[in-house]
């Protein structure tokens, strides 16, 4: 899709060789879901499993992970796959079922974050939709997008910022983002920081590390990363008119 994969390719190559052995050697378990959970436990995933259900493709189960990622697993747990599953109707365009499922999971994860933990630029007049932008104040393309926030607001798009220090925690970007989130007026602090002005803010409990972890979980691997209201993740900078068109189409 457009994301950093959660698991190394080598891990998947090993699945068929040890998953079955682990399943068979231990006490029997009943039902595909239990077998699949044992396989995933052997993989030692860092991301919790949210649900396991039959996929639209007969003989394959869909595993949804926290943050929206989707895996496909055989009923006996021998095979694990990460990739896009398409439905090709007799008439009409193919549908990327994986992207659809992942977008729904991402939207759920983003919507669970209260706007009080974000830096919010409200729409001017009627709020037609919103976007959530994972940003870093040291990122030039984030600066470029920030310069077009007012334009997006005028088109009815509310812009919500979440923190994503692209060089990791304890980086200069992380320190800047913490200063913004610890400021009494986050919007003013964000504007000043993007303009290259240092701001002074006392250290505080802040959600920067939590938002960074969320960004990683949903597949953010660079900034800016734009999440539409329907959970679709748009990597990188795009001009305001394009962003608005995508955002308004995802209401």
C-alpha cells in the first residue's frame, strides 16, 4: 500500500516451517481462530490482534491488528500473508478489500484520540470534513503544507495535527513538538515553530510519544502524512486543492 511493513519478510518465510510444528506439538486446540492465534503468538507480534474472521475469499481468514493493519491466514495456521486482496466484479472497477479494511481500522484508531490532544485549525464557516496530519516541525514539506492550512480551512476542511518526530524520540523534532504540545496556545506555538522561531514552554506530560507510536502502528513512515476522515492514509505533501478534493470525497 504505502506503509512500512510491520514484519520483516524473513519472519513470514519462517511461518510455514515452525507454525504448524508449534500447533501440533502442544495440546490440541479447537477451531481456526484458536489455531491462528497460536500461530500469531509464535510470531511474537508487537501489535495486538483486534479480530479474526473469515475473509471474503473462501478458505482464508482476515486478521485485523490494532492500528488497522490486516493479515490473511490459512485456517490451519500454516500460511500467513500480508498484501492486497482485490474483488473483481463482473462489471465495474476492482475493489481493494484490504485497503478498505485497513482504512476502517485507521479511522477507528484516529477517532479514538480526543481532539484535545491535537493541534486543531478549525474550518472557516461550515466544517465539511477534517484531515489528521502527522507532522514534524523540522520537516520542510510539513512547513509547505502548513502554509496552505488557511486555504484548506476556507474550503471547509478542519486540519488536526498529531506529532510524529520523523527522526525518532529524543530528536530535535521531538523536543520541538513537545514544546508545542506543552504550550498554553498550541496553535500560536505551532505557527511560531514552523516559522523558525524558538518557543519556551515548561516540560509537561504530553502525548507526543503516544502519537508517534500510533503513527508507526498505522503505517506512517514519513511526514507529512495525511489521514482522511475515512481513514485513508495519504503519504507526503500534496497541494491544498488536491488535499481538499480527496478530503471532501472521503466525508
